[in-house]
C-alpha cells in the first residue's frame, strides 16, 4: 500500500510538471515573445527549452514506471483496469511519441540553427515545436481531467 501511495504521488507530480510546464510556455510566455527581436527571442527559447526538456524526460520515465507499476500492482493489469485507465494509457503513449518526435527532429534542428545564428531556420523549427506542444498540452489537459474524474464515471 505504501508503495502504491508513493507511486501515485510521483505519477501525479510528474504529470503536473509536464502539463504545467507546457501551459506556462504556451499560454503565458508565448504571447510575450513578439516583444523581442528574432535573435533574442530564439536565444531565450533555446535556453528555456534546454532547461525544460530534461524535466519532461524525467516526467515521461516516471509516468511510465509508476503508471505500469500501479496498473499491474494495484489494478490487476490491463484486463482488470477501468476504462479511464486505458484511455489515460493510450493518450499518455501518444503524448510521449509526439514528445519524442519533437525532441529528436525540430528541437535538434532548432538548437543547431540558433547556435549557427540561422534565425529563419530556427524560427521555422520553433513554429513546429509550438504545434507539437499545442497538441500535447490539449491531450495532457484532457488526460488529467479523465484521470482525475474517471473513478466517478465507472
Ligand atoms: C503512459 C502511461 C500511463 C499509465 C499506464 C497510467 C496509469 C495510471 C494508473 C494505473 C493510475 C492509478 C489510478 C487509480 O489508482 O485510481 C493513474 C493515475 C493517474 N494518472 Fe496515469 N498513467 C499513464 C499516463 C498518465 C499521463 C500522461 C497523465 C497526465 C498527463 C496521467 C495522470 C494521472 C493522474 C492525474 C492520476 C491520478 C488519478 C486519481 O487517482 O485521482 N497519467 N495512472
């Protein structure tokens, strides 16, 4: 029981760090970026994302380990789990796949472009990152709502 409590606590904290971080980026930081010139804006975003993404990897690993730990340890595996757990699992895996793509494709290109001061290329890749983060924030908020309220719907 103590392990399940610890796993659930870590699971919820990891989800909050990931989804809350995306909310801050998109809803609060992004509307203020046009105030800066492209070199400043893209350098700021390169630094901010370089600090955020290791935390997202930590959140992804924590969500997987604790999510499947709870699923198999406390919910009787896939067969025994309620529908909202299946939905959470599915949406969570989609979010992780999108994040992995964002990290290894546009983020890698954006880092290289900012370091080489190729601002148009960096801006193009930041736009792609923004699209992925928009989709993932939407999925993350839906997942949180379903995960939190699901027990009353079964
Ligand atoms: C990727 C695979 C995932 C698996 C296998 C998984 C599995 C689980 C399991 C088994 C529970 C325990 C439910 C309970 O005891 O009632 C749980 C709880 C929770 N999960 Fe996930 N999860 C995953 C991803 C996510 C993601 C991506 C988020 C949010 C963005 C999330 C948010 C939550 C929340 C908020 C709870 C607490 C629900 C509550 O008890 O109030 N999970 N998850």
